[in-house]
C-alpha cells in the first residue's frame, strides 16, 4: 500500500530536498543553514537549470502539484510552498494520448495569394471555415483553451470597437503587454482591425528586476509614441509608473476594459499599411523598432511556406514568447495565414518542464516547431529518460533552430538523443533570420538535415578565406550552414567598402527582398546605418559556400586583441562548460583600458562559489581555457553572483550592457524593490509636472474655446434676425470664421479644379465632428443650403438658427419620410439651389469613412447637376464624437473636381456616389469602413 506523500504545510520535506540538491551542486557547504526564507540562488546555489531539477524532484519525490508561474518565479522555499496546488503519489509523467486525426484535420482550401493583409487573412478563414480550431492554448488546465477563426474574429472586432471608442486613429501605435493566451491574440488582431499598429512588449517576470524592466519598456514606449497600453490587471501599478514618464500615453487599459458588448469594428488594411513595430532584443545595443508592413509580413510568411512546402496536415507547436519575432510571426502569424492549427504554451511552461514542449508535439502530432539553440541543448542534456517515456516524435518534420548562434554539438546531441523516439535527422533545420527581414531570411533545403563546415578557427577573420580542417583536430571550428536565401530574397557578403567577396571569404552579411523593412520607426540615424545602396546591413559576419550562408559572429561583438579578431561565442561556451560556472551565464566583451585606450579582453562569469581559494582556482581555469582556445590570455576575469550577467527577453547575452556596467563598476548591484520604486517615482516627478502643466493648458484652452463658441454662436443667432436673408448668411458665416480665428485654428483650403460660377451643384463631404458644418459654412465659397438631420430640430436655439439660414432637414430612419425628403431635395436642386450634405448621415468616435447614403446622389442625377466632393481632415482630433473637450489642431479642406452625372437613373446615382466617395477617401486621411 502506498503511503501518503508529505503535506507541504511544514516545509521541512522541501528544505530537505533543497539541501540534497545544494549539496550535489556544492558538496557540504549550504545544507544545514538553509531556511524557508533563504534565497534559492544566492544561499542555496540553485541556478536556472538547478531550479528545473528541483521542480521535477518536488513533483516526482514529494508528489506535489505546482503552479508553474509561481514556481518558476519563486525566489525562496517559502514562495515555492505557496506555489503548491495539491499533492498525491506522483507516478512517472506520461504523455497524453495523441489527438485523433479527425480532430486535427482542417479545411484544405488555400488562402488566395493576393490577400493584402493579416486582417484580410483572418476574415477569409473566418468566412470559409468559421468553426475550424485555430488556437490550442495549453496551460495548467487538463484541457487546452481553444479558439476558432470565427471566435477570434468576433473577439477582435469587439476589442477594436473599444479602441475606436477611446479615439484610436489610423496608424497610431498601441502597446500590448500580455502573457501568452487568447487575450493576446484577440488584442493583437483587435488593434489591427481598429487601424492601429501593435507594439508587443514582454511583461515583467520578477519584481526584483522591476526598475530595469520599466526603464527598458519606457524607452520603447517613448520611441513608439504609443497612445494606449493594453496589459493585464496585475501590471497596472507598473504601467502607471510608465505612464507618468510618457506624455503620449493616453490610457492604460485591459482587454476586459476594451471589449464592447456587441461592438464591431473592422477597418480594411492595405498591403502598404504598417502592421507591426517589432522591437529588437537589444542584445548588441539599445532596442530599435523595426517597422513592418502587411506586405513585408505576408511576403515572408509566403516565402517560408514555400521553403518548407507547407502541407494541409501541418500543426505548429510553440512555447516561444509572443513578443519575439520567431514566436509571433514564425509560429502564430504563419499558422494564421496558412490555416493550420497552432498549439501554444507560455514560455514559463517550458522553463518549468521542458518535456512539455515535446509532449505537446507528441499529443497534437506536431509537424512544425521552432526554438533557439539553448532549448535543444536543454532537452538533449537535462531531461531524464523517465520524462521521455512513451513519446513519439515521428510526426515532427521541420525542427527550426535559430534566433541565436547554432552549435553543431547541440545539433548532433539532440538528434542522437531523440532518434529512438522517432525524431529524424532530416527534420533538424538550422535557419537564419532577423527582425529587419520580418523573421526568416535563409532556410536549408527541406529534409536534408544539418550541414557542418569544419574549418580552421584562425581563418574565421573578416577578409580572410576560410580554410577547411580535419574534424578531430584542436584547431577545427564547426560552423553549421543556415541554407540559402528564401525565394525572392538575396544575400551578399561584402568587405568594408561594400564590394562583394568571393565564396568562403568572411565579410559583412547584407540582404534585400520583399520582406525587408524600410527602416526603424522614428529613428532616422539607425535607419541610415541599416539601409545602404539598396541593401540592408545585418550586423553579422559570415561567408557563403555553395550559395549557402555560414554565420561567424556579430560585427558589433567582434573583439580585436593583439592584432587578432575573434568572436565571444565559442569562449563563452567553453567557460560555461567549466565546473562551478553557471551555464549560459558568461559574457565575453572588450573594454578600453582607461590608461592606454587599448582594448582589454574581459570574461564575466557567474558562479555560486564564495570561498576565496575556490574562486582563485576558478579564475586560473578560465585563464587557461582562454589561452588554450585563443592563444591569448584574458586581461580581466570577473566572477560574479548569479543574475549578474544581463540577458534579453529571449535569453541572449547583453554584452554591451554588461560592458557598460563593468566600466561603471556596477556589476551585481541590485537595489531592494522599494528603492527601485522610489527611484522610479522620483524620476517620474519631472514628467508628471510637465504632464500636469500640459493638461492644465489643454483645460484652459478648452474653456477658452467654449467661451469663444458661445460668443460667436450668440452673434450668429442675432445675425439670423436681420431683415434680409443675405445679411443673415453673411453674419452667420462671419461668426463661423470668427470661431476659427479666435481659437487659433489654422485652416488650409485646397481647390483641385475651379468650381463652376453658375448653376446648382450638390456638395458632399465626409463627417468626422460637430465642427464640420461650422467649418464649411464659414469657408466654402458660393451660396448653398445645408441639409441636416431632423433630430437637430429638437434643440430650439439650434433649430431657430438653422431654419433662418435656410437649412433643409431630412429624416434618416423613416423610409416613407426619407423618400419624400429625397424628392423634395431634387426639386430644390432643379430650382437652381445648391445643397451641402454629409452622406455618411452621422459620425462616430472611431476614425474612418463610413458608407454613403444615396439621397444626395439621386438628387444630383435626377436634376443633372454636378457633385462636388469635399474632404475634411483634422476636425475629428479637435472635437471627437461624444466628447465635449475641444483640442488644438489644424484643418485641411480639399475641394475636388466636379463629377458630372452620366444619366438620371439609379445606375448614374451609384456611379456618382462611388466616384465622390473615392475622391474623398483619397484626401480625408482615414481608412475605408465600407
């Protein structure tokens, strides 16, 4: 009979487990002194990989169930106890039964190749197969949360409507800082449907890193000038701190705040519209926003699909972060476009239990999956055999390995370890890509497997020809091929002067193609460095061999020492392999000597050791390892505590940031959370005061504008009591112009073609604000009568003013009265009176040109008079929708060429409507909502 496992209340079983693991990591050092409030890393010496081992033992040995997010972020044993959700005798984990084929197969109809945008792709799938499951979000729950194409579209349209109600205008960036889940996908598409541009950010993981996290995100938000931040409720405190430093950030909201019941907004997007601002990871410098358009993303998705010969039965499995291009574009948007399911789990699920990635591939019969090199290395070296029992990976046909340097040793280790479980060598696919090319740039031939070039390490220098070497010699370096440029793209290797180099010669890698960005968002200096002679500089060194690209390192990370050039990766890996050094926590960089100015070679490595003698021995081993590998010694070896080496959100070493800390003598300094918040509060004082001053100025201006409005309205109302009609017109028009003049509103009127002097005409304009009628009444030349909605008669003063200047009222809702009104308008025009109408009928808060009603165009066709299209731009931002808070702004009015009717029938009226609408759409600066 099985005995019951220990309950987690006392914590002693957990402490015993931690002591055992700590003694394995550092024999006989920490065991007796550990308590529930000891730090797992600093006191127990448990690094990120040790933490994975600890979580596995808690489940296997103690039978405890854990909340993954709490367990991964816990910093003390007491916090680990809080992550326990239950306990029972835990048998060895078994993968779930594979999903039946009938549940996996999907509609085989292919999306049209001329689909112009991501939103159009979603709409096509939602129409063709609305109930087909697109997303399987795998979490702690026994069943995955699913979402069909129709469900995703409906939820996104509701969120888009909420953003429109907040006043989002086309082209404005919207940041989203959400964890992996259906809300992220819905919000991302909702931003696009509302006409905005998504800016994905990664959420904070630990409060101890809150200060650096907020500083990095505030820099991104400031560069993007994001108007809204959509985040989860728990992040609001941090987000408020961000807002205090960002004048452009108008609101911080959650998806729940935005979801408008019954709301539906779906703006059409074109191939040239901005679809994403993807901020680079910042592993070599400050993050830069890669501006990608629909055309860039779709070109890349189609090219990658062609390279892997996408199939109807494909299933993509991913744990990659959705703020990273490989997870966002490669995994999700590619799956969305091609119409195959995406099985996605939070990155923390992989960190807590790496085997869950492989189990999901087994369960859902995944055919496509991607990960950085470290994930393959982790699965190859850290998982126990019992974690893999029952797995079948034979469905996995393409295993992308990219986003960081690919190591030949890792490729071979993973292939060998998982071959007995059905993984084929031909599935392993090292690839090359970068955000500036959307995501993918080079793929090897499908089904070939890795190709490794064995070369002399000393020959991997810029400008030198790469020499081959025997695989088993000490001087040999192994360089994996990342394949050829994707269809429609080109890769070139050049010298410092931009001249193309011969094959097998190391130089700068550059590229061009339809996936390439036009530059960094609001960063002309960085864009100028990126774009040269029609090519884009990758910042990478490499060489071509048989048309395939081999990467040798990052140009900015090239270290020059003693007249020799070398890259940090291989030394970092070699030092990380030393016992006592934390793996994947080594940074190698160059730093100028303060005295001579010569570059020094610095090795920064994290260790759990504290004993001075052990630390000195470790320094000597690093010194010798460096000398053996590079034939030169390091100038400085810095041994630091865990979590000193800075990394990006995707795990890349931030060498430049580490160098800056080293030069400021600030390595390892970490303040208490309260001190970090205090500094953030103090840093926000100046921006907050400026915000308050700006808000006060806006409020004073709004009050002044209303004072001017009531003054001019009174003058206009008095003018309408003048005895002559022409005096009333001139007086009310003067009042309208006075409102614009006294409020300091610049107005630019552009006439594309002189208007006819004689005869009636029908003037039609877009409608964005209550200011439109006042604006046109004051600025349009000639005599005409305004046509307004009948509801305005309900306000006595407004009715009196409008009636005395000759306004015609029409009913928008009663079909019978509407028909009578249309006949009456036709007679007015036939009698020689010009009319001004807003054929949209009304306006809403969200930007966009709505469908046109037919009354104006039927009247023009039947009366055989021209239609004059008028486009107004700028009034919506000055006085929006139901808001009554006027803002400063400028206005542009474009008066188009007269459009003559081709006849008097319905077809002629339709032709007038379409021509007028297209003319207005070209100049109003808002999207088409029809």
